[in-house]
C-alpha cells in the first residue's frame, strides 16, 4: 500500500471519530471511558494498516472493534469482581477504593436482602443467585411463573430503592451473582 493511499484511509478513519465517540459513549456512559475505548480501537486498527484499504464499510468495522474491546473489558471486569476480595493478597493502591466500595455495597445488599419479605427473598435467591430459570424456580416454589415474575420485580425494585441504585444496575443477574460470590 502506498503512503498516499494509507494517508487517505487514515483520513477517512479520522473523520469518523465523532461518530465513533458517540457510539463508545453509548456503551460506556462515560466520556473518559469512551475516549479510551476509541483510542484503543484506533490502535488496534492501525496494527492492521494493510487491511484498512480492503474494508468496504470503515465505520462498521471500527464500531465492531469498539464493541469487541468493550465486551472484552466487561468480561475482564466480571472476572475481577468474581474473585473473592479476602483472598486477594496483592490489592494495588488504586484498587483500594474499589475494594472499599465493593465491601460496603456487599454489606448493604446482604442486609437488605435479609430484610426483604420471605417470598421476595426466596424468588430473588433462586433466580438471581442460584441461576434457576423462571420455570424451575416457579416449579420449586409451586407457584405460577407470572407470580414468580411479579415477586422478582417487586424484590428488585425494593432492593434497588433500599440500596440506592437504579434497578437496571443493581438488579442485573451479573451484579447480584458477583456480589453473592463474595458472601
């Protein structure tokens, strides 16, 4: 590939930065994290300079890179949260704040789960912690699936209200699973 062709391809990618930044921000919900994500995507794209010219849809290609980097980052973060904090011998100084926040949130979540009604607590634990399907949990409790779903909704909403988080953040299966792994 000639230097001029590469320069044209890089100029095309550079013009996509505002669009890519908006896309990254929609994933991360953070300006700083979006900046980092777009920068890493450009680094990855530039490692494959020879294939840039063959890309028919550069915007779609870059969005795919950004999405894949984001997924990798989330998987990596999930693995870090899943490991018990007590066994972490090498907590770096920058992880101290995360550790304190995680332990405080865990204590709050444990207390508030214990304070839920028996029906709500049982439904929440079967589905969100033990990973049972709605059908399995409803069968275990001998209730209709609709009743189980109602109990889960009320339990999640009440837990989110008590802990002070949004329902979508606090009550995702991964959030509760990661924190119960620390119990």
